[in-house]
């Protein structure tokens, strides 16, 4: 929701390039995603915030590449509109991000040590 809303605002409201709007929406939603995952989904662990954040940034970097590549390929080569391409990218990156976050960034061994 955050990703899509900010992409729409930047693209339609401010007239930024579609890929730039999509990337900025992704980056802002990633920060929100970390905060929600760290404190709610996986539970904050004392002293693990910095480690978790560094691991999460690595996951987001790959997610940003997947997001941008998916939107680019689908809009430029696939002939799809920006928003439909973005929707597909969100599904792809969501699955990547959740799997990688649960196995790497917020791994269960973090919670056991608390």
C-alpha cells in the first residue's frame, strides 16, 4: 500500500519518471517494512537491531533490483502499464523479501537468545 501510494504520488502528482517513482516508493516502504517486522512480526530482540537492519538492507538491495528489473522489463519489453507492472513486481518482491527476512534478517535464533 505504501509502495503503490508513493509511486502513484511521485509519478502522477509530481511527474517523476516511472522507474524513479517506483524505486523511491520501494525504498520508503522498505523502511516501514523493517520497522513493522522488527517490532511486530518477528519481535524486537535487545541488541539485535543493528544486525537485523544490516541483513535487512542486503535483502532490500536485492529486492530493489528485482523490483526495478520487473517493472522495466514488463513496461518496456512486455508492453504493460506502469501500475500493472508494479503490481506484479510487488508480488515477486514480497515473496522474496518475506522468505529472505524470515530465514536471514529475522532468523529464529535471534529470538532464542533474548
